[in-house]
C-alpha cells in the first residue's frame, strides 16, 4: 500500500504549503487581470492562495502576487478577486454561497 502523493503548493499569502485542492489557483490573464481559476485549467501564470480573505490581504501587503506573477497588479484587479475569495471562503466554511435575495 503506497500512499498517494498529494500535490502541495505554497500559499502566496501565508506561505504555508497545503494540498493543491484546498488552495485557490489564481491566474493572470494577458489583459493583466487576476482571476480565480476554479477549474485549474486556465492558461497563464498561476499562483496559489488559501480560500481566505486574510491570506489575500497578506499577499497584497507583502506584494507576493506581484512577485508570483512577475508584474504589477492594479488595486482594481483585486476587488472582484476579493469578492470571489470571500465567496469561496464562505463555501469552505460550509455555508451555501447563494446570493442573498433580500434586495
Ligand atoms: Zn494562506
């Protein structure tokens, strides 16, 4: 019985190595946008982050994303990303991430 090797990646926020499947993959598009790659199949340079807004914040402060992508990241690019991560974080916490219909 050989245990399956779990691929581990490092979060650009906290720097912890974690199984790839619990991390979110971020991809920088040709347009310079950062998007969440939920399928793990998007082309482009990738970086990994915990499903955690705290880790995104840390990555932002430490300029880890700039380093990971080798390019400047406009603040604007992180706004939709932060929302997606917050949603993923809620999902990971076991809460359904449905849009609230209180509008
Ligand atoms: Zn992290």
